[in-house]
C-alpha cells in the first residue's frame, strides 16, 4: 500500500526519517553488514527474475500485494517494483519471497473462491441441504447457493474458513436431500472422495470423477459383508473401510482394489494417504501395509532360518 511506513526498529524506517534509538541501531547494523559483505566479496543483490516469477505465481493464486507482504515481510511497494521490471533485488528479500509457498493461507482480505465452490458442490453431491451447509459454515443460505452456482470469483478469508469448517464436519457423512444430490449428479459435481485435500484449491486440479457418489443399502456391517463376497452398495464410510482393510491386510494393489470398487487407482491411493494423515494428526497408530509371504514361498532352507534367527 503506497505511503505505508516500514515498522520501527528497521533500517528502512530510518531511511524514511525516523531517528529513534531502535531504528538508528538497525541502520548501524545494516551499514556494518554491508561493509562486511563488501569485504568478503558477497553480493548483496541478485537478479530479480526468480523472485519476480514467484510473485507472479502468487498473484495468479489470487494474493494481493498486501497479502504477499504479510506472508513474507517484503513491502507492497517492493513487490510492485518486481512486477514492473525491476532488474535486481536484495538477496535477503529474494530469500523471503521464495520462502512463501504457493499454497500459502492468508489471514486477511479476499481469496479465490475456487476451493470453496468445489467444497460446497461436493457436499451437495453427498446430499446435504444448503441450509445445513450454511449453518455449519456460519453463512447465509443464499451465499451457499451462489457459491454452488459459481457466481463468486473471490470471497473473504473468514467466509472461506467457514466453508472449510463445514466441509470438514459434513464430508464424512451422507446427507438426506435428494434434491441437492440430484442437482450435483445432473451437473457433474464431484463428491469429496474424488478430491484430494491438498489440491482441491488448485484451479488446475481435476477430480477423480470415477469415484462414485455415496450409495445406500439396508442392514449393518456393509463393509464386512462386501469383503465376505456379498453384493451390497457401499456408502462413503463403508467404501473407506473396505479400502483401509484391503490396503493394510491384503496384497492387492491400489489398481486391483480400485477395480473391485469401480474406482481409479488414484482415488484409492488418495483415500489411503488421507487415512494415514488423519491418524497421524489425531495421535493414533498409523496403518501400514502388512504384506505376508509364507516361508514355503520364500524357499528358505533350515540353515537360512537358523541364520535369520
């Protein structure tokens, strides 16, 4: 933002006229560091090309100059100069800018609505009422409807956080609205299982559309009945349980499991990665592949077994 002063205790604030003790000391330290670097032959500036390219990517992700400043500590004016053709940049500023990941979550201003739109549509695909989504997100019912229709290009960070919270709360259960489920089916909106949590906000990401919608069947222990060979329709939770069991206790590959469940190999792998991540976050034992190979198949002799023991 033009006219914004650097914070106190920095050489930049000293250069803007502040002669307070903290700014004066910072300016002295900076001057001494310049002399040391010059004596050691260390360059203080580098080509602005890599930093400028990274800033362009951040802007393409929907970040404003002010949001980039908050993420890396480089002033909005310095960010603007990079995009206006500046040739050289301080090495320290380059390190700060390149340290900002493209997936950075800002805490102020507007963010792209892409991820929120996908999350709302995924909850529609599960059959959740928009009023229920609105209550979980702390937003109006009309706002949820506009998001589902793709009418918003951006939204406030607070609203985006609300959608994320609603998605975390509702994406693990099926809703009871046949209207929203029918609407999602007609428009080809992907359910949560088709999205990877790490890429759902990436405009270039695509869903695993062969991941089926939530299904329904009568009776309990649907996952166990499926594993025993019974012909049943799996809902999202049962499908997740089947994938977890087969990935942990069988020798089947994700491709083979996907074939059984009419899913892609990628969709199966996404579920398995998500299960392990959630267990790790919750401090629970992380499941792992327990592939058993019998001794007869290993062709070991008694001497081999004694050596192994």
